[in-house]
């Protein structure tokens, strides 16, 4: 009986220890992979490197409208409101600089490998 209790509590301790290591993974605040957030009139991250075929999502977490407009005219989200998002799939390797049409100093780059 005591042997079974020790085994039960040993297994329980292992399960609780494993579960405790997973808790930080569920906490908010981090940006998902292949996502660019717009906040404080800037893109974050400012440069993102992805593989060919990757879809990138831009999320407007600011209090004003923004756009995601490529310098070479390949993509243009138009203006979108706070809380909105825009996605684009990069099917060709290259470097893609972009900017916000209403905030000229707000720039970013997607590098596709």
C-alpha cells in the first residue's frame, strides 16, 4: 500500500512539474511567428526573414490607421483601422521593403529566402 502511494505521488510530482513548464508558453505578449505588429507608429519586428511560400500577417495594434505598402508596388494593404490585419504570401525570394503611406518614417523589410 505504501509502495503504491509513493509511486502515485512520484508520478503526480512529475506531471505537475511538466505542466508547470508549459504555463509560460500560454502567456500573452509575444508575437506569433511570421507576424509583424504595428504599434507606436512602427513595425515590430522591423525586419523579418521568412522562407519562400510563407504568409506574413501584419496586425494593427496601434490607435491610428496604417498601411503596408511595398516600395516596388507588389503589395498594398490600403489603410486599415486599429485591430485590423493584412496578410500577404511571399512566393518569390528577395528583399521587400515596405512603408506606411501616412507615416513615411514607418518602414520595414521582409527578406524571403
